[in-house]
């Protein structure tokens, strides 16, 4: 690594909601040197594997560099004229609710503000929703029900001070690694701090936990109701604080009525957890998608807030309910009104005063009186032809929405689809009539808000490539072209931010907590220099925590406890679909991989989509290790690699949600997810679908390496970028007659020198293509899953590799194995060898010897597991 | 008193038999050795280097006159045996009869001569013995000498390469679509053909010979192909195969098939008569390579002394070099039910390999261009080792077997 330049630019990481500060220095080859910002309060210099690899994601490969209309490149004027005209015509003919924006937690607050203003203030519809709907809408709804406002009460410092941290529905170790490492660092200093993980799966977050509660999917409400009942039974209700809380009795009554057996947990386990919670004052309950993505997500949130409200454990150092968000600016989107049921600055659409105030502030000609369509309903309306013009910004609903195949069909059938993105190579962008090239993360200026209410600047560090333009500019241009010139006459993000901050002052005037009016007079220079700042920022208040004073934002000013009851997931298990399908993230990928898939080292950890299956279920279904599995649900099907593990419970299966038509068309797992939503929040139930599994009847399996990207024409393939090119897994139901011709076609190398190893009787074929002595591509085919040294082979494209078809490294070049530590590119075999031959028996010793696990630390649980494996083997011998 | 042993034929198998007898039981036999060629045993395999000018004839003699004298072998070289009378235990040479107690027929094989019109013209030869070799060498002295070789098998190509190396213009005419079709398949043969052509040898495959044309001098002048092509030549070499020489045995009532039938102890159906070498048929097999002949010689040496020994026909390998083209072949290549092939082809590097598998065991291997691992493959064939576990990497040789087992795809987290 090069030394950071002194002129490094401070910005914010674009991945999860932790909101880490980064120091960015462009290198001279179009890349970036990326370091953690030691002065940023979210991470104090620490970064996870994804953040560390950001420099690998900024290349211009596959970037969209000019507007395209119907696939043809054009200029901005033509493209935007068409967008404005089609939206105006559609509105004129069918009314404002016939158009919609579907936006993203990737947008900066300034982008969001303009999109929201255009849709709600000038088009006159509330049909703008964000992919945050899929992420934390239930938290928004739960917060609003309990606190009267969507506000995270605490701060990250609470994690340092807590004596008990409960993770529920959160694989924090993988999804918010910097926070997890922060907890581990605290536990090192204060070993008495306890960690409890509530998750149907034994995730990486469980490895160092004091207690893991493998709950039945969707039973969180019952679990926390049991806790509330126990709190009441033990007389732990905070009587003083309870004077600020309504609904206590009803909530407790509901809690007592719930049947704890639905959690699937033993009485002992329940008692241990309840005892720990009840006897520990300083408890932070962190929750995330496992809570939110549920048909009872809002109730789950309130089951948690009930316990904290009942005990008064809220808003003070070291305690409180804590929602962590999945996106860099999910919080900003919530604040600025990116959701169809919010106005802006925590103001409400349905409130006539709020509506009027915002309308006046914007000089808006029309304001919608009702909430717009939330994501699932929005795409249903697209599919039914009720929405006729759709603008998608920086998100990939054709992959990420539940019932994704149907959503893809809906978009494909929509009369007019605009997509703004950094690439045209996404499942959604390929359906667009108009493709608008947007600036990417390193090319954008604006602000984001993280999970603990810190507003940070994202700064420009790379020039906008080609014709790429910021999203706020695109939206404002269309606003001007639609005839709303004065309202969208923005020159800079700073100008937008000032307007937004001023509007928040109006919200403050209504008694709303989101008030950053203290920033409304920032000069451009002050805006540029803005330090990470926790809201609120107003004359009256500056940062800090909420609700310890017992003041809430409900009409009566009291916190609300909700009577909630366990409800099972909507999709019912049945003989054809006997498995509960859970979906989620993996450590080194993010969302639909449009960015992380560009970083070779991030693809090295889990380069292929997979499905976790319990060994008993695998045995019962005849699914062997590394086999491919066909998964079917009432909505769609997928083919994924079997990962047979007892980390998942029998009867449950888990698949990552990242892979798309671009890199693994058979792995679009959201195609199987039912479009079932929480009735309060509109958030889909992404973690409790039903499915059946069976071995995929592959006639052949393949593994390929290539210098250039490849797409296959077969039932299953999964492509991943590597340092030397690409690697691909393939499989098909029918083997072609002529593998050599097939391989030539696959790699599109009609003239390259070919090298073959063919064993037709066994169904083995190995074919390599060379040019001027350098390996271009190779395909390895077998009737069984292909056994070759993948991690060695992936280094070979571009090099002289006369023995590539052997599939093995020569004896003098050991195979490093799959990468475990992405930050330092250390493979499993390297670590195993260090454990076995050098006797390194601690994670620390491994780190000292190989650097593995010493940067972001997110692989440390896996290193520990390897050590344990070796110890277990040695003990067995 | 020593037994009378008569041996007919002084080829390489006989040479080895004599080596065993003089080493293991000197003086046990009074030996009379007939040979139609006017010389004793030499290493026939080394005729190609002699032809190519790499060795002289003297260097390939294994048993010279002094050797026979030293060991009391009565040599009747250049004398044909006309007849055998097994009942009386007598051999009739051209110069008189010789009684025997034990008789070894080692008449070898004779080249097959296509019965084309003109096949008996002067200048039409086989490639079998020193005389043939010398005739080919003599042609090289002739300016613009041309030779046509019928038969693109191993022998024909060695003749072609040897003559070409001496400057003769050589055309090889081969009936099959590709050269060495018994050992190589199309791709390997194509590589070989390319290499031969690079050395100036003309190769015509799929060519049917029609007639051998005489010149004014009554010698061979050209080969006429069915398609009308006329290939002019000063010498025509037929290298289309060999046949066991069994006439002598058959005529005296010894049972024959393709060869003289022998049992595991090399006994023919006539008491006191044994057979050895390329003339025999053992358990349905006839022999063309030297290794089994040496095994037979070892067994026969025991049998002659009434000691137990059993001949087992094992697969053998040949490592061949035709003008710098490395070829290796081992085992059995016949296509048959239940046989499977693994091929490796790298045309850029001019490397080709083919393995034949039967019942999870390697039964044959052929390699072109890279024969380094030949010995290893040969051992696998000989040992009948189960190769199923290493089948995917087998063809890459031993260097890729001891590496740690490549993991099947391991999804890990």
C-alpha cells in the first residue's frame, strides 16, 4: 500500500448505514487509495473489507458514459426533453398518480430532496418511494408509533457503555462490521460486557457471543413479549418513567397472552436471556433487517421498544433500542421525505398544516393529500398499467423486490421507463427506454445521514467521467423542462442543502425533532468544510440523545407502548414448500453487486451464490456437498450451490440476496420471495418465504476462467471478477456434443490457439485458449462438481500457463485456497498451513504472522473457526 | 551326455535364448544354429539408426563369430531348412540333415508383400534385414534418388526418415486416412505428418496402390495409384506389415494358427519341438515387439532344462523416435466395447496424448511430442493399477498426482 497523501479528501463510505469516514487519495491510474478517517466519530479510522476495497470499484469498466434513448447514445438535451415530455404528457392524460419515482438509499440527501420536491410539490403525487422500504420501513413505522417520530434515540457511544448488547435480526459481524468490531474492542477492555444474538441462523455474529437464541423465524414478537411479561412479573417497570408512557397495561396484557413456545427456544434459554436483560440496566437492543423485513416487522420493533419504554431504558448513555440501517443514506432518505408516506423533515402528508407549510415553503402548485404507493404496491401498479411512466434512480428493483420476476415483467411492460445509474448493465437498466448516466460515489458532492444521526459530507474526489451528471442536476433539469423553472434553479448541492435546512426549521416550528435549521446559512465554503454533525442542529438543541426526558413527539407527548401479538409469517408451509426461506447479505457483497462485484478481492470470499441447508435436510433430499440445488416457491425458482451447514436449523434455508441477471441469472432469489408486506410499514417479508428444494439434475458442471467477462447460455452460471479476469461456475441439464466448439462460443475466441483434455466416457472436458503464449480462457467440465484448484487457476489468465488443464498448481506453487481475509488477500490454505506447521493457535498469532484479520477484523470469527477445526481434528487423531 | 539342440533362426529371440543357456547351463546342450540370413544375431531394432547413418552395422551385432566359437555353437548361416521330421527328430538343411533331441523353431516373421502387379520387380524391397537397409543406403548415393514407401506405419516411417536424412526424396503412401493408424488417431497423426513434411518427406494418405511400373532397365520405375497418380521412384519399399513364418512348422504337422501354437512353456504340439519369437502364437496373441520375445526366451531356457517356468504375455511399451518426433506407445490400442479414451491435445506445442482405459485401469497409452511420462504410464499398464481416483489428472503425468487433492468447490463462510 502506498502512503496516504497529505491532501487526502475526507468523505463517507457508500455502503452500509454505519457511515464510516474515509480518506481518499486518487492514485495516478484512475484508482483510489482508501483509508479510514481516524477523526470520524462513526469509525475512528476503522473500515470493513468492503470499505477497504472501495479503490477497486471506481474503474470505468462498464460505466455508462452518455445518455441513451432506446439503446442509442444521445445528448443530454434530447434525453431530458424526452423524459420531461413523456412525464408531462402522461400526467396530463392520466393524472399525477400515473407516474412514479423509485429511488434509493444510495442517493445523497440533496438528490433526495430534489426528487421529493419534484414529485410531491410539483407533479402533485406522493408516488415516490425508496428501496429503504425494503430495508427499514418497519423501523420507521415502529418508531413513529412508539415515539411519534422516526428517530433513533441513542448514539454509537452507547455501544461502548452498554453492559449488555442484544443483536436481534442483525448479523452485525458481516453487515455492519465496524460496529461489531467496536463491540469486540469494548469487550476486550470490559470483558464483563455481554453479547446476546437472536437469530434463526448461527451467524458469524454468534461466534463470540455469550448466548445465541436460535429463534423460529418471525417469532421475535413472542420473544420480546415474553421479556415484557417477565419485566412486569419481576416488578421492573420504571414507575417514574411510566408516567411519560401510554399503553403500558394493554401492552403487558398482550405480552402475557403470547405463547412462548412459538419461539422454539427452551425454557432455560429463555430464562437465561430474560434474566440477563432484566438484571442489566445498560442494555442496547440492536435490530436490523431480521426484524424489519417481516409481515409483523412494525410489531417486532414495538415489542422491542415496549421493553425499553417499560423499563425507562431509553435515551441515556449505554442503553436503548437501536436500529441500524442498511444503506449509507437510508436515514437521510427518511429525514428528507424519500418514503411515499412522509412529507419532508419528519412532516406528515396527511397533516393539513404540515402540507400547507411545505407547499408554501416550496411555492408548490399542488400537494398530494395522501400517501403515495409504497414499493410493492408501486410495482404492482406498474404491472397493472396504472403507472405509465417510471423513473428509477440508483436501485435495481428487477432484482431486489420480492416476486422479482414479476417486477421485472412489470417494468418491461411499462410504457416509459427512465433509469439513472452508473452502469447500463443491471437487470433494471436493461429494461429502460431512457438511460441517464449518473455520477458515482467518488464523483458526487452532498450529505448523508448514518444510523446514529450523524450528517457527513460526501465529497468529490474523482472527475465525472464522460457525460455523467449528478442526480440532483438530472432531477432539477427535468423539473425546469416540465415548467417549474424557479423552483429547481439550483446551482449546487450546497444551495439545495441550505433550502432543506431552512425547511427543517419549519418542521422544528411544528415541534418536530428533525431540525437542522442551524445549518441553513452555511456558506458554500462552510458546507464544503462541514464536519460530521449529529442532528438536531438548531437554536434549541444540538445532537445528543432523545427521550430520556420523557418527552415524545406523539400528540399527547407520551411514549407509546403497543399491545402487540405474535403472528406467524404470512406464507404457509405446505408439502410442496416445506422449507422456510430466509434471505440476507454476505460479508463482502453489497446489494445487487453493481459496485462490490467490481472488486476482485471482495469476490474471493464467497464468489458464488449459495443456499445454506441443514445436513439432515440435505441428506433427506439427497443433496451432496457442493451440489446444485433447485429451489422453488409459489413465485419463482432458483438454482444455487449447496452449503450444507448446521449453522441453519432443520426446515430452514438461507440464500444471499445479491446475485443478479448480470452475474448469476438462476440466483435471483427475490424471484422466490412472496410480495407479502407488513400492513403498517409496507415492508416486504423477505425472510420468511416458503420453498421446496431438490437436487438440480445437472448433466454437467463447469468451471471457467477468462480474461474478459463471459455470459453463458445454460441453466446455471455464476460469474465473478478476479484480479486476472473472471471466474465462472456453470452447470446444465444437457451436455453439448462438441465441448471445444461450445467453449469457443462461450469465450468468443474464434481464432485462439486451443488446448484440450477430453475424456468423453467420463464426461470430462478441459479446454484452454491461448494467444501469443498467454492464457485467454479455460473451461473445465465434469459430470460431478468440478474438482480443480480454483484459487490457483484464477491467477492464470494473461500468463503463460501451459499446464493449466491439469487444474492443479505445480508442487512448488502452493494453492492459497479461497480468500478468507479480503483486506490482505490471505487464503484459507495459507492460514491452515500456518496453524498446522507453525502452531499458531490464536487469531492474534495468525494476524501477527500473516496480517490476516488485522484490518477490518470481519474475518476474525472465521479464522477462529479454522483454528477450532484444526484443534478438533488433532483431538480426534 | 549333452543333449542335441537344434535352433532354426538366429534373430533377437534366439540371441537371448543362447545367452540364457550359456549362462545358466553351459555345456548342457550341443547346439546347432540354422539361419537363412548369412549372419548371426544383431539388434534388428537398430537398423533404423544404421539406415540414418547414426550407427554402423558392426555396432549393432550382438553375437559375433567369436561368440559362437567360444560357446561351441555350430553355425549353419545362410543355409535354409527345408523340412522337419518330428517323428524321427531330424531337421533337413540344404546341406544335410541334423538329428536333434530338442528343436527350437525361431523362424521369426516375414514382411508382407502386397500382390500388386510388379511386386517382384528388382528394386521392390521390404524393410526387414541388413540387405534391405544396405539397398536403401546405396540409393542415397544416387543424385536425385527417389524412393516410395508403401505403408505409413512405424517401420515405413523409420525407413522414410532414415532415407530422407540421407538426402533421398521420399514419398510415403498410406492406405488409411492417417499415418500410424494402429497407434495414433487423427490429431496425433496430423502432428506427425506435419513434422515429417517439415523434414521434406512427402506423405499421401488414403492412397490405394494399383500397380508397380517397370522402367526400361527392368527395375522399378514408378508406383501407380488408383487415382491415376504416378509416383516415380528408384526404390519401392513395402512396409505394410509382417506375418509369422510358420510354413516349416505347418508342413510337418505342427499345429498353427496365425503363428505356431505354443503353450505357456513354449512347447508346440510336437514332442520335443519348441517355438520362440515372432513366429509363435500364444493364447491368441502374436508378437512384434522385443520385450515379450525376451520373456519367451527366458521361459524357454528353463523349459529346455525341464525346469518349470511360465510365459505370461504382458503389455509392453515402445518409445520411438522418428527423426526427432517423440512417440511413445504402450499397451493395447484396439477399440473395443468397454474401452474409453482420454485425449490431450496441444497443437501449438505439437503435443498429443491418448490414454485407453478399460475397467478403471489403463490398458494403453500413446504420446506424441512429450513422452517424458511414458515410463510411468507403462508401469500403470503393467501393474494394472486402478486409476479411477486420478483419472481427471492422469494424462498430466506423475507430477500432477502427488499434489494435494484439489478440493471440489468448497463454498465457505
